[in-house]
C-alpha cells in the first residue's frame, strides 16, 4: 500500500512544531550572543525578546516566500 505517511492534522502539527523550533533557535542565538559579550540580565532579556520578534518576522517572510514556490498537491 502506497500513500502519504501523515494525514493533514499530523502534517499541520509537525509544521507548527518546526516553526516554533525555528523561532526558539533564533531567540536562543540572541540570548547566547548577549550572554557571551558580558551583558547584564536586562540586556540578555531584551536581546532574547528582540531576537524572538526578529525570528517571528523572519518566519513570516520565509513562509510567504516559500508559498510562492509551493505548488498545490493532491493529497
């Protein structure tokens, strides 16, 4: 039997987890940069929030860019 290994609900869940992981990775990157340059706790917190916002904006941009190249599939 050949067919898709995931149904639509599982695919949506996996996509959302991947998107959340992307934003968290960008946020942690900002956190580590602020920490390793010797920032105060406030600076680290601001860097984390700023990087999370930047990650979300980047995710929206990449999602829209990717949707231009995505062809509809019959699944």
